[in-house]
C-alpha cells in the first residue's frame, strides 16, 4: 500500500497550524508525509519541522505590472513544471490542500 500523503497549505497561521496538527497525526500513524507551503509559513515551523518542509517562493503574477508580470508568469510556469515532476517522483496516494 502506498502510504504517501502531501499536505499543501497557504502561508498564514490559520492554514498552517491545522496542517501541522494533521501532519503530526499522520506521522504517528506511519504515513510518509510531505509538507509543502510558501515562504510566509516558515516562521510557524520549529527547527525540526523546517528540515521536513518544502518551501516554495512563488507569488502571483496578477498583482504585478510591466516586465515583473512577465517574470511572474515565467516563475509560475517553472513552479508548475517543478510540481509535476515532484508528483511523478513521490507518487502520493492523497493530496490535501488548505488555503493558498
């Protein structure tokens, strides 16, 4: 049985803290859990947790102007490709999202 789960959350405390609790529960049940969030969430993790969390530094290109918008779409495209290969590599059974 594939016991891999990805938890993906936005970077605010209201999204991060419930996912940390869910993460702890799943790990106690012997699931292999991957935790993914953005740069804002880093401040909510202790040192041990920071080593287990994949942090992505991406923001929306829709709130940018001019050339920054083009670079924003480029970063979004690269992040999408990176996420695709991440999913192929780890082949999770379930993905749970919370905000973001």
